[in-house]
């Protein structure tokens, strides 16, 4: 949920029980909520698996992906956001929406992974800050976790990283582009799951 996009500091939940709700997110130069069109495409891809899913929104930023997941029936979402103001804004949104299914962790994403692993999640949203090689570092950490990983990962990254190598045993199941951003749903290959 990060990168320099600027402009309006509002996001709209586009589907589910909170459809149409407008939320204002924290003023931070790196926060760039996933655009409506991309979120709509992503959650169309996930429509058969989002209900009841246990989700992690790593580098949550505005919290747009996790909030959209909760609106569409996810069982729960852990939001991990290092910036304290942004983390507090997500807590405020959960209170406003009267949801107790989201938990906000104001801490470093890599430390969160080391302390908690990923075995409890069905779906992880990975949208780290652009231009900092965070996805490559995350993929290395995922490979170290081996079987302690979720069934699906959503990744968002800058187009110039077209040579991005996935963790071993993972394949792209869906992918799209929006301007200079590539977004993909990746899953463990059947061979890796055996």
C-alpha cells in the first residue's frame, strides 16, 4: 500500500457489506492505496475463496486491501503497519465500521514474520514500499519459512521489476497491470504442495 501517488487522501470500499463507504487515510507521503479498479479485479479473482479466509495485510498502509477483505466476508485480518499514525488510522476505521475482526500491529513487517510465521493465514497481501527491494527480501524469508506459508499471496510491484523471481514452488495464477504497477496472485504449485 505504499509509494508516491499523492492527491486525494480518501479511499472507497468497493464491495461487500461496507460497499460505498468512504474513508480518509493518514497523511503519509508513501501511502498509495491500491486503486479501485485493481481491487475490484483482485477480489473478483478471490470471490470463491475470500469468505471465511484468515488474511494478513503486510505493509498495510491505508488498510484498503484488508478492509475490503473484511467487507467481503473474510473471517479476520491482521494489519501490519510500521508507521504509527497509519496504524492508528486503521484502528479508527475498524472502530468506525464496528468491526472486531481486524487486529492492527504497529511494527516492522519482517519482525512480524519472524515472530508469527504465516501458517495461520489463507491469504497474504504483499504491497511493500516501492524502490526498496522489499519483495525480494520477503521472498527470501518465505523460502526460509518453507511449509509455514499461506495458500495464496497477492503481490503488487513496480513494472520495472519484470524479472522478479518468485519463491521456489510458487506460480502466478492471475496477473494484470495498471500504469507502472504490476499486480499478481501467486499460489503454491501442486508439485510443491505434495
